[in-house]
C-alpha cells in the first residue's frame, strides 16, 4: 500500500465486515487488513466463545443442555471486553476482568458455543456491544452476521468460504501445533456441525449479504487472499474519497 492510500484509509475511515464459515481464515485476513490500514480489529466470535465459557464455568450446562432461564437471569453480570496485554503485546478477550484468550479457543468451548449463539438475548447483547465498538469507524470486524445485522451499512463486506475438508485440515494442524490431543475426524465433524448450526439457526443465521464480495480460499494462499481483499478495500476507499 502506498503512502497516499494509507493516508486515505486514515482520513476516510470505513467499516469492513468479514463474514464466513468457521475456520475460514477470517481472523487472519481481518487482522492483516486492520494492520495495514491502521484500523481496529474486533473478533466477534471471541465474544460468543466467552459467553460459552461463562455458562460452562457457572453450572449453566446440564447433560449437554443449556439452562436458558438461568443464563437470562445472569446476563447483565457477564462483562466481555478486549484489552491490550502488554506482555503479549496483543489484544486479549476478558470475561469479568479475567484474561480468557487461551481458554476460549479450546475444543471444549468450540463444542459449547452453539448452545449460546442461537439465543436471541445473547445475540442482542453482543450485537449492541459490537455496534458500540464500531461507532468510530476504522474497524475490521469478523463474524457471521457483521455485514447483515451488526453493520448492514459497512462500506466493505467480505464473505469468506472454503471447502470443509480444507478448513478442518488447517484447524487440525493449528490445534496439533498447540499440542492439543485431537483427531482430524472430530475436527471435521465439529466444523460440519457448526456450519449447520450457523446457517440454520433462526436468529441472525450466516448468509451472504447481497452486496458482499465472496472469496473462496480453498486453493489460494493467505497472501493471495490478502491481495484480493486489499484490492477491494482500496477501490472502495478511492470511491469514498471522491464523494
Ligand atoms: O468465529 P469463531 O469460530 O471464533 O466463532 C465462534 C462461534 O460463535 C461460532 O460457532 C459462531 C458464533 N458466532 C456467531 O454466531 N456470530 C458471530 N458474529 C460470530 C461468531
């Protein structure tokens, strides 16, 4: 990106929504874009994961079922934020003041998150928070409903896809790299289940916004994907600059 483009991005701050299936490389792309443009990156999935961790830790899951009424009673007491961790030099998710960044990435949390993500009251609370994070613009947010529900007026909407087997392989390698004891088959199963849950839930299901640009990254590298996405963003920024 040249100096003039970087200047444009800072003066004409826009909102970039990155939606798509799980383990599609959304966060990698969103972080790259935010880093290049000097924007704030927000991981909306981390917020759903934090609520899942909360219900797991507070006895609100019994025999694999969510105690929905119990959750609704304590919802106001669930405080989710993103804070800068000076030691790691990165933003981390906090749940009621505790750094839960590592914990929310576990398979256990991944398996519980679809208990809480379809609950309309959970979505309403988190969407409100997400909209507040984006009020100042200059934000790149990734999730499932960012371009459709959270920021329907986002200037750039990207919709990411990749074949489930490709996503499972990437996720499996990532988990293995962290020393987790996992089987490829269970990772693939988890991805298929989450795809189904994400696209069929009643509240804010994953759908492609009509004005979103679709990027299938099954057969391209992260770098190629970034170049594609940055081209789209720069084109929009040039247009916004002329308005
Ligand atoms: O992006 P992720 O895999 O970390 O998201 C975790 C879960 O949260 C996933 O199962 C879908 C859900 N989610 C959602 O329902 N809406 C969002 N905006 C982001 C994530």
